[in-house]
C-alpha cells in the first residue's frame, strides 16, 4: 500500500471517528477504538477501555454538534500498520446545556489490527498561548 493511499484512508477514518462521536454512533466508535485507548488532554491522561468510552459517548454532559478540520491534516505512516494523524479542529459543542466553540490541535495514533484501523491514542490541546498565559490571567484575576 502506498503512503498516499494510507494517508487518504486514515484521514477518512479520522473523519468517520469524529462523525461517530457527533452522531453518538457507539457501534462505529467502538469499531474504530482500540481496547485501552490512551487519551490525553486538558484534564490529564487516561487509558480508557471500550465500555468506558461508550459511556462517555452516551453522556448528557456534552454533545458534539459539528466539527471541521482546519488547515492541513498531517499523516505520518510509521510502518504499514502504525500511523499518526494530526490536525487543527474547530468544534461546536453543547456543554452542560450551553453552546461552546473551540479550536484545538488534535492527534491520533492508528494501529492496524486484524486488517482494520483502530485508534490507540488520541490527544487534544485547546488552542491558545503555549504557556497558558491566556488562562493564567483569568485565575490570577479571580484570586482577589
């Protein structure tokens, strides 16, 4: 399989993954998730099994209303069976009943198991100052 074919396939699968989350399509999301998927983001790092991930998708605390990849998507095939997909995303969400739009940098590591790709790692960093100064000013101002 050529690198271009793998790149196109993985970008398509990454979009399918997001669409499954948006649609709360637990079955598709489970097919695309490795058991014990590592997730890293603003709240920390966790290793999540499929059942826990399904619970997250069914949560009423948040809903992904829409998403788009912003700019270039980068794909790096490390082997024929391991690849990284990285991109910027714009997300429109409802969190605790309130609308929220955010931009983030996301990356997923995909592993081919038994002939199909599954996400083994996903990271998300909310866009902003790389040193967190845009969030620091809020917390300093609230110390009063």
